[in-house]
């Protein structure tokens, strides 16, 4: 991949020159273990889980700034006091880290999604593009799941099947990064029961110990 654009290059003074970039032990760890941690490649159905796994391993190893499009980037070169221009080793180190992270992240993306990011130059650009692409579809899916939860009813199911269906919807919503209050879950369960379960509803409403769906 090529170097990232200069739109977010830092204006701070640079003084580092000369030393060659090296792959740090923390970067080696991420490169060696990322695919073991992220075992399911990014697909249209698992973005929240994929995002959480990538972000956590980057943050744990102090690479989360490489995911931030607003994070500053060292200047590519330095103007010395005598006017000569020399390469900035801080930029070389940044570039080495950024491009290795970008390649590692791309290795966890499914073939159907890779075309959307292969042309991008930096880790942050890849991260931002995927977030923009999947957040809206993820939100739409959550709205659909919440609507199903709101309309769920016992119908011809057994109580065990009914509660399992509720739990499945709740798990899918929370896997997408959205929380469902337990009191709301109970409310949806009770609202989906027919009048024949009135005594059961009363029992649940008056329970002092929280009910579990597990």
C-alpha cells in the first residue's frame, strides 16, 4: 500500500532522523495472532463482533491511534537548521506499523468485502470506510430485530420455544452492539402471551427474584 495522504499530517516539530524502522514486539504479536483472535472473516453479518475484536487487540497493544482518521502523522521529512532536508525516521516507523496493520486487518476481511478497501492507503482509511459502510446496515438490522421482539407472541409454540425465540432476538440485538433492558424483555414476553396465561403474567410481575432466559 502507498503512504497515507498528507491531509492529517502533524504540524509538530520533528527532530528524529537516521535510524531504520523496526517491527516492535507488540506489532509482531498482533501480526502473529490477529487471525487466531478474529477467526471469522468480516462479512455483512458479523461486523459488530469483528469490529470489537480488531479494536480490542489494537487498543491492548497501543495501536488504536492507527484506527483514528484524526490522529496526527509524522512529517515525511525534516528541514535541518542548515536548510538541508532529511528523511524523518518517525514517519518511516509510522509507515511500517501502519502498513503492516492494514495488511493484517485486510487478512481478516472476506473476499466479497475486500474490493471496498483494497484501494485505500492507510489503516484508518480502511477502518473508517468499513464503519461507514456497515454502521447504517447494522442499525437497520437492529430496528428490524427490535420490531420482531415488539411483535413476538406465543401463538402455537411451547413456552420453552417461545422463550428461546425471545432470547435469540435479544442475543442478536446485543451482538450488534445494542443493549436491551431486562425489564423490557420481560414486558415483551408478557405482552406476547394470550389471556389464558393471565395468572402466569401476574406471577412474573410480582416476582422479587429476576427471571432468567437461560
